[in-house]
């Protein structure tokens, strides 16, 4: 394996090992040694790539931010109506958080404002989509799009906070069923059964 | 002040001081000294009433459990239909958590399973009420009462987890507006505008 490629693999190994430890034990409770042990990486190799545990966390935060931003833009450009865009976007976010420990750990760091992280404003992104849905007649006229977005956001955060149990994807599908029946226009519900 | 009355006041002072510290700093991060300082209580007075910081936490957990159980039973016996009972119950719970630091700290301890605490199963209590509402025709026939209760519960937990911002009471009113429109029968919505 050429040297540059090996260095990339080591860097990725450290990121995944750190993500797994942060995910299990929390950022603060994770000593650097636990990351080295999990990754099977020497201290020397670690410091070749990162200045500190905090520096690894900052990269995890950056990775999730870039991933979410790209994902949001992809869905907004999907050509679907805004309400269907919101459904697709949220489902992919939930699936990615469940499946990808690097994204999950980075997101948790940002949400807890650890290692200088700042959470993305999902409530605002959802509000934009719901406001567009209101303009397009996909919401009932008596629904406040901001309220609908806030309730959705709170329910999604709640499912996360309640933690394991039923699969998050099932819980989220349930939230959509209840929410859409309450806020979507009859037309939209007819065309999206 | 007679001695017994004075002892009661000191005990209450310790409970409130501990609740305030746990509420601000978290249970684990609170040293006993911080509770003594906040309450203006000597170590001797503290140990006259409690064996340890954990013992105080256990009393806070017991207080919230008794309070919530009594409150639930009062609402169930209110004579209101089950859906209106759920609305009244949840609103009083949210108000009490906002207003009473002893209840708030005890509930947080139980939810985080600290000091041997076990959370009350609110999802189950709400599910019971929604199931009765379904039996009574207050829900739309195509609504799964357990799903409705789970979505409500997740949204309430999410509002808590998202923390300060808009008043929790406003957020909860918003959740009810969206949720009830999605799950309540037309009849119920007509009689509860």
C-alpha cells in the first residue's frame, strides 16, 4: 500500500474509532487512550494526523455539517413538492444517523456544543419547507407552517431523546402519519396516500 | 419556633437547595458543599436529616412520583372525556415542571435513572387515555391510539430536550393543536374548538 493511501486509512480509522467511543461513552468521558486502543493505532500515528482529541471531534463536527448541508440541498433540488421533500429529507437524516456512527457522533457533538460545535438549525430548514408548502397550497389554510415545523422538530428530537426501543424509522413514519393528517391539505393527502 | 417545626423547615430547605443545584449543575456535578452553601445549612444539620447526597435525591424522586401519580388519578377521575383529560393532565404536568424546582429536579433524576430513580411510564398513561378516547369515538376511526400517544409523548420530550426558547406552555399548546387536528374525531373537534 503506498504511503499516502496508508495515511488516509489510518486517519479514517482514528475518526471511526473516536466516533465509536464518543457514541458509547460520550466525548468528555473518552480518554485518548480508548481511541488508540479501539483503532489499534499508536500515539505517534495519532499525533501525525491530529493535534488532540478535540481536533478529532472538530473534524467529526465538520463532516456531519458538510453531509447535512449537501443532503438538504440535494432534497431541496429534488423537484418534489416541499412537503414530500421534507418527508424524504427527514427519513434520510434519520436513516443516516442510525447507520453511520461518524455522522451520529459528529451530530451529537454539535448538538451538545462540545468541542466548539454548533448545531445546524433544523427547525429553520423545516420551517422553510413548510412555509413553501403553505404557499403552494399543500397545507390546510388554517395551519401555521412554523408551528407544524416546530411540532415535527420536537417530535423528532423526542424520538432521539427517548432512545432505543422501537426502530427510529418506524417512530418517524408514525410521526409523519399523525402530523400530515393534521396539517396537509386534502389535495396533498389524496395524491400522497 | 418549636424544635420540630424548625427541623421540618431545615429539611425542606435542604430539599429545595439540592433541587436547585441538581437543576442547574446536574446531580453528579453537584458536591454536597454546594447544597450546604445554597441552603445556608451546616453539615451537622444536613446529616441530621439525610445520610448522603444520594438520600436527598431519593426523596426528590419519591416526591415527584407521588405528585405525578396523584395528579394522574385526579385527572382520570375528573369526569371529562379521555381526550380532554389528556389535554388537562399534560398542561398541568408541563406547568408544574416549569414552576416547581423540586418536582422538576426529581423528575430529571428519575428520567436519567440517577440515584436509583426509575421514570414513570407516561407513554403508557397517555396510551390508556387515547385507547379510551378511541373506544368512546373521540378519535378518528383510522387513528391508532398507541401511535397518537407515542407521537404526543415524543413531541413533549422533544420540547423539554430543546430547552428554553419559547415558553414550554406555548409549545405544548401548539403540539395539541396540530395533534388533535390529526387524530380527534370531527365530533370532538366541534365540541372542543
